[in-house]
């Protein structure tokens, strides 16, 4: 079976006009959303990516406890 890899949509905060103006143009410099983007970029998401790679690359529903 051929490994299809992850199937994520890419995100690019510097992307030009596609559907809406870039959040960087209208979010204040100290906005919480900007801080959260910075925090997420520092996280080690390798375990999450590995769970996608173990299957067919699509998200699976989670089970709520």
C-alpha cells in the first residue's frame, strides 16, 4: 500500500486575498490570537501527526469519555 501522508490544508497567515483579508491586517499587534499562533508553533505535535500517518491520513472521530 502506498503511503499517502497527511492530508492537512496548509495555513499561511501571510496569504494574499483568497476569501477574506489576512488577520494580520486587522488584528491588533497584541491580540490573543497572535499569541496563540506563536504558542502553537512551539508545540511538539509529532504524536498527533504520527496518529494520522498510522492510518490513511484522514482525521478520525474522537471518542468522548
